[in-house]
C-alpha cells in the first residue's frame, strides 16, 4: 500500500488541522467555518456533532438499501452509473478528489482503475477515521466487499474483488479535512494537490447546505479545485429534507432535478449525462424522506 499523506506528510494523519476561518475539528465536534458564516451554517455544523458513521452505514449500506441483488435497488443503480461513466474512457487522468467522502468508499471502486492519485476528504474526523480504518485494513473496519464484488461483476473485466480493493487502497494517497463552505475548501492542505483532473462527490453538498444559495456557493467552491476541462461526477438526493445517523437528525436542502441542472450551469459546467432514480416504497425505511437520487456527469467549461 502506498504511503498515505495528511497535512503533515506521509502517514501524518491530520490532528487539529485548521483551515482558513477556524478549526475544522474539536474534541466532541466542531463548528463549520467559525466566524466566517451565518447562523445557518453554524446550525448545520452543530447538528453534525451527533453524527454516528456506523449508524449511517447500516441505514444505507446494509439491507434492505444495501441489497445489491435487487434489480431496482439504489445501490446497483449508483454503482452502474459510475461504472458506465468510467467505462466510456473519457473520465481519466492522474488525479481525482472525492469531495465529502463521508465514511464510504464505494463511490471510488470504478474510479481507481483510471486515476493513480486519489484524495479522499471529509469535514468530520469520525468519518476520516472510518476511511483510515478501511484503508489500513483494520479488522473493525466496515466491510465493503459486497460492493467490490458487485463492481467487479458489472465491469466484467475478470478482476477479483480483492484486487479491486487492493488497487483502491494503493491509489488513495491522502485523507484530508475539507470545508466546502470556504473559498479554499482544502485550506493549506490543498497545496500541491489541486487542481485535479476529476471530482467525485456523493450525497455531500445538499446535506451540509442550509439552503439552495449555500448549495450553489459550495458547488462554486469545489469547482475551483478542478482544472479547466476536468470532469465532475455528482450524486445526490432529490426532494429530501432530513436523514438519520444514530441520534443525529440531519437537515438536507430539498432539490429538484431542474435545480441541480441550473446550479451546474451557473458553476460553469456543461452536462454530459444526467440520470434520476425514484426510491421504491420498499426502500423508504424511515431513515430519511428521500424521494429519489440524481447522477450528473458534468465537464468544467464545456458547452451546456
């Protein structure tokens, strides 16, 4: 496995890293962009103090939602969108940044064959810890092998799931703090890392933005991390107002398809592909009120 880098060098995992505008992490929680934002963002940050990664993972990545054998399942749909897009051969390069990884790695299983330098990011230290545990093969890490197996199956390259996971671990070079509500989301930790050739972001921006204007600004901010002509693969919730992660009830800004399309255009993207998924009643389990999911493949600076 390649050395994993934090703001303090190889394997120097971030501890008390401070971005512009204030601390990103404090014991027991933290505030988002202290002193630089209004009450809306502060309330969002406060709510994430109670975020429980394992509860979130069980709610969304274990059956029933994590049942990858269902043809109408949300998991197979997301993995299929990503696999098909990377199979096009157009989204490739040296560097990729995953914005707001959360405690999940599935969103990079198809990407890792096309990028040799991958950066994962999250605002919360508890999520970054989950990522580090999986990357370092900690025995207590969440088991993503069902997702790795499924991706190998749909890609049809004859690759084993063990080789898939090995490649992803080798190509993730660093796990960094990020604050999408800052003009420079990575702060000084981004030096030498950005701009990248591609961005991936799944269920992040709408979940940390108190309103649509904040969502737009966050999209603008992460766009600065992408080189001209680079690609963005964005996955998010449609018409969702909350989700649960243990004792935490997190607010989400409800978005419609046309609002996502308009936001991408305002941030300077041309949309290459846009797909939507309607959540079946059998998967509406009470852990959120999501109505659907969108997948957008957009290119920075391309014609709409």
